[in-house]
C-alpha cells in the first residue's frame, strides 16, 4: 500500500515534467532536422551551384526550395545534398544537383512556359521545373517509378506537374507544342518526334551519346523553318534512354 501510494505521488509530481521533456525533445529533434536539411540545401547552392557559375535567379531559388531529401532513398538521406548522383529504385539515379541546375538554366525558362521532361525518375528535376514554370509534363518508362513520383509530387503539393507512365520517345502530342523539353536519360540520337513537339524558339536539353562513356550535354534551339541550332554545354554521364529509341 505504502509502496503504491509512493509511486502514485511520484508520478503526480513528475509526470507533467516527463511529458514536457519528451514533447520538447520530439519537437526540438524535428526542428533540428529541418534546420539541418535547410542549411545543407543552402550550402549545396553556395558551394556546388553558384560556385560553378549558375546565375539564373529562378534556378537558384528553385534549388533552395525543393526538399531534395524527400526525393532520395531513405538510406541516402544523409547524402541528399551531396555533390553527386544517387541510386534510386530500378537501377536508376537522381541526378547530381549541379547537373539539374545546369540543364534547367540551359532551358532558359520563363514563368509561363510549358515544359516536357522525359525520364521522371525520382521527380526531383520535375519539382525544380515546377517551381519555375506554369506547367510541367513528365514521362517515365518504368511504371513503379512513375507511380511513386506521382504520389510524391502530389504529397508535396506540386499540382502543376502531370506524370505519365510510358515511353517518352514519342513525347506527348496532345500537350504540345512545348517551350522546352528536357531529356534526363542518355539518348543515342535526337528523338525526331520530340523536335516536332517543340515551339519555334523552343529549347531541347539532352545528353546525347552512347552509354558507358560520357555523353555531350547539348541544347538545341528550334529555328524558324524547323532547323536546329546546337550548343555544346559539357560532358555528362546519364543512365540510358530505353525503349523505341534503341530500335
Ligand atoms: N530526372 C530524374 C533522373 C533521371 S534517371 C530525377 O530527377 O530523378 C533517368 C530516368 O529516365 C529513369 O527513371 C529511366 O527509367 C527513365 N527513362 C529511360 N528511358 C526512358 C524513356 N524512353 N521514356 C521515359 N523515361 C525513360
């Protein structure tokens, strides 16, 4: 009896304090985590993106905003803001932050642009685009990746992105013409149907070349009359574009 009365009065005295300590630890740890990711993101933009010469304010703003740690596999959480590509499911990758910034800047986007991405993957690039332009359409050939990407974007409130499962080689004619098209997988040749879906003055950014060796990241600008102006940006390494382009 005495023992249980003692226990009861002990709890009466200390329970509120215990609850306070547990609650504040929980909320503090959440706060610490979010501060960590936010500062990691700031460091990423300063050290990896600005330092390498990315100047487009909208691109910098988008990279500061998109929570990249929510697009990587949980086991790579601590490396979400590191200077390299990371594996995602189905043997694919989320691109290096700098490459995402470079491709986005090279597309020379305006807020009212309509953009098509081929190779949704984790949907990180799509989210970056969605921070900058009105409408983003993205096609992913691996169904499970398309599904995960779609629900991830919805959860994060990216209502201006539409994800489709399929082969991006033939583009999305019903939504064309596009102001910009980004291909985020290595294409062995320029996909003709995508050029046809580009506006005059529109830009297509893609890694062109064989897989297994570095590809040329290029920008093609569609001229009046349909011809293409080509600009080489840099060497990159991407996973292969698969599907009809290989036939
Ligand atoms: N942009 C992605 C990374 C791309 S990895 C991101 O931000 O995470 C390349 C992706 O292109 C892979 O998910 C791969 O499945 C997809 N892919 C390859 N060939 C494709 C095709 N023909 N059409 C659509 N997606 C394709």
